[in-house]
C-alpha cells in the first residue's frame, strides 16, 4: 500500500462569526468575514497526522478546493503536521456553486492520481451541513466507507471503524483503500505550534485546476433564495395544566 | 457523556447559533453570550499580501494562538477574575508547548529566534483575552523578565532560568519597582552586597506581577556605590530561597486575575554567577528593552479597544431608546467613529515603529509616543463606551466595565505617562537646560 492519506480541508466562515444574509438574499456575507478550517476537517487532519506519528502511514496530503485563500487552510493543515498540500483552484461562479458532488469528483480523481490508501474527510462542513462528500467520494471510487467515525484503527490492509449512529456505536471492519469521515469525538485537534507554523512555510502546495483532472464543475443545483431563520416568537404562559392541554388542542398539537 | 476539550469549539458553535437568536430578541446581556458571538474586528485584512509588517506566518500564528485563547483561557476568565488569580503554571505550559513564549528568544534555549514583529503579533492576539490581567502576566514572562537574560546572561544562567521559562515550566516575575521607587528607578534601595562567592540581598520589591506564583525573579539591585545609573545589576533569584517573603497579594482596582505581590528580601544569599551579564550594567540592560516592552503593551491595547468598540456597537444596535437603537443617535455613532479613527492612528504608529525597529533602528521616541497615546486613548474608549452601555455598563456582567478598570493601569505601569512625556521632550529638545 502507498501509505498515503488524502485529507480534505474546507475553508468556511469561522464558527464564532454571526452570519448575515446579503441584502439581495442571494447568499450570506463573506467579504471581510473571518474564515477558518472547518472544525470536522481539523479532526480529520489530526487523525491522519496521528497515524503518521504512529508510523502506520507514510504521507499526509492536505487538499482544499477554492480560490487563492484556500491555501491558508492548507497551510493550517501543514502546520498541524501534513506533509504537502494540493490546492484545486475553483473560482467565481464555479466556487459559489461548489458542492459535495463536485468536491467528491475532485477527491476521487486525486485519490487515483496520488494512489491514496485512505481518504479522511470531516463528516460535514459547518456551512453546508450536507454530510454527503465522504459518501459520494466512496461511491465514485467504489471504495468502502467508514462514516461518523469516533474511533479508527488501521490494521494492515483493513480498518476497524467505530461509528456513531442513532442507536449507539457500531463497529465495522472495512478493506483499504477506503473513505473515512470524522465525527466530533474522534480526537482533539492539536494546536498548530509556532515552530510547526514556521516549518510549514517550506512545505509544498501544488496548484491544479479541475479541468486538468478532466472534471466538469457544473452544478445541477440553483440557489433561488437565502433567508435568515424565522425570528423566535415570544411564548405564552398558562396558569394551569388544563389550560396547557386546552392550548395544545387549540393549536392542533394534540 | 463527557466531551473531549476539542469538542468545546463545536459545542460553542451550537450554543452561539442559539444564543444569537436569544440575544437579539430578549436583550439578554451577559459576558458568556459575547464569547460565542464575538464580532470580527473591522480592520483585519483578509490576505497577508497587503499588510505592512505581517506575513502569512504571522496570521497563522495569530489563528493558532486564538484557538488556545478561546479554548483554554477565555472560558475561565470570569472565574479567575473572581478568584483574584489565574493558574500561571498551567497556562504558561500550554503556551510554552505551542512555542508562544519564546517567539524572539534564542533557538538554543527553546525560542524561535524570530524578529520582534512576531512578538507584536502575539501581543495583538493576546488582546482577545477577555481581561487585562492575563495578557499582562504573559507579557511579563516573555518581554519583561527575560529579554536581558536572553541577551546578556551566561549559558549556565540561560539553561537554568531562560529555557524553562520559554518552555512554560517556570513562571518568572520582574523585580524592579519598589515601594519608594517606581518611575525613579535609579533611587531603588534593594542592595546586593558581595560576600565571597555570594550576594546577600536585602530590600523589597513592589507591584510584582506573577509574584505569588513565580519560580524566579529577575531582580534589579544596587551592587556597588557608584553613580546611580552604573551601580545596579540584574540577578536571577529563585523565589524559594530562604529569606524571600511574599508579604501580601495586593488588592487592586483592576487586573484582578493577575496576582500582584509585595516581596521582601531578608538576607537572601545567591551565588554571584546568578548575575546577568556585567555588574553595574543592570540599569542599562533594563532600559534597552523598554522599546519592546512599550510597543508590546500598545499592541495589546489596540486589539482590546477594537473589541470594546465592536461590542459597544453590537449592544447599542439592539438596545432601544426612544423607539430606536441607541446606536442610531448621532452623538453615539459619531463618537464611536472618532474613537475608531484614533485606534487606527495608534495602530499605524505601532506598525511603523515595529517596522523600523526590526530593521535595527532605535524607536524610543515613537515607542514612547505610542505608549503615551495607548494609555490615554484606552481611558477615552473605556469611558465613552461605558457611557453608551448605560446601567449595564456599570455592572460586573459586561466586559466594558472590566476594560474600564483594567486599562487604567496602562497610563501608570510600564512607564507612566509623565515619564513618556519626559522622553518625548528630550527628543524634542524642549527640556530645561541644566
């Protein structure tokens, strides 16, 4: 096996920023807004770096799709311990409409090109909340998938994955090459230390376009309108339990 | 099920999304809300390309440090302020392990050997801590108690005191000011008398930040009877030596989370090799680092002022008075515009001085001007913003009242306003001739 792991990292609006919808309802305000690496992607990077430190794999390659600023996100991954990066340049309208289908096509193409043993992604991004890219990538490659991973153990040619599911935890064993998606409890991402941030400066980031990989980024979706969530309305206080039951019946809830 | 600490950020995400709905509707005002829905400083450029002194590495440094602040420090600030101290060893170890305590210190002793612009970046980012006490404590460790040691200390001394301080294993404090001597450093009375292979130290120090927790003190003492600017030396003193008494923790108007001690030295014996550099050069060594100390303090306060102005805008936008947001009243938005303008001017001065300094220039005049303006502007920002918070501004529940108290120190400590003015006059050649 190549011992190479691809990790997808997405540049998203920072989790602490108050999201504002654009006045024309075409999307959210991103200009001048603080962006950072998607928290689930951080967990994915951490897992890959840990595998390398345990000498279970040989190389961690961080991949990000987007405009020039995506390189900052790759640099963060490099500062956490990834060996090199691949920046897939997607700009303009293609970037606005970039979604799981396009990204999974990119990841699949890169996995083949780089002869990857594993692809680790975050389970979802905090902007789209799609939770689709990992699954689609596995489907396109016809690889096994271990999604919502809260524990991963590489054992030779197979991976044992403990998955977080509705009923509790499910343990599966899948063959490599495989796609894994990181869930919240998989690990605690390390802080990028200053020495590693400075070392990351020397690590390479290759730039490539989707066309170079023979890929079409056209979206099948069209955003019609973006609105803020409805304002939470004031509640109503009732005096007795009977009043409560009456109110619930009145509003058709009972 | 207990969540790992790293999950805190994702949890904060969930909480912040919910809180945003609450704060805008019910006007619930408390510090914890603002931790999650923190506004973005308006002046941060998106890419490194255009910045005067920062590169992509500076921004990566800030981002990583910000994570540490958000996860390890800010969630506990309210509690530490109430307790009047913070766990310096724990926090310094976290910062030290990540490389943030030795940014411009020698690589041989665990530092990164980077130029001062990186220290300024660290200081700027530390301004996002929701109090003044902890950044101040960190600043003492990185830029007040250790620079002279790094530059002039012997290898043995650096091994014993500098290396562990950079790693975050030892907490340092600075012993310069005394009860009877603050601005007038040359009149300190602490004496170190040579007896064979040792110095015997008698005296006391005041305003010792980190004093109750420190492992060692960088002490300025009189070591001879020569002229006052030439008879002082810097000595590295372990705080556990017999004769070192921490007399009291001082109860202060602000900076509550930073423990400030009054320390006495009663026939304390320390080997002569613990002296930093040359005997008699202590005063000069301390003075050499003033430029860095002052610019460091300015970087800190600039971020804090930005944050206070932003929080005040957020608050006054949702607080209504006479049927419209407080923010829409011209006296309010115009005043905030004035204050923001001055913050930007100060920031420009900071970057200009830093850029000149890293090229090897002496920036004493600009650094003194920046410190002077920093202290005074912080008082104006605190005072004006607190007014716009109204009654809420007067409570302990909000950051603005803490900032009002904490920032008042800047005009006093690290070189009082009057000392800054004296320095500037010297450069302008307007002082009375002798």
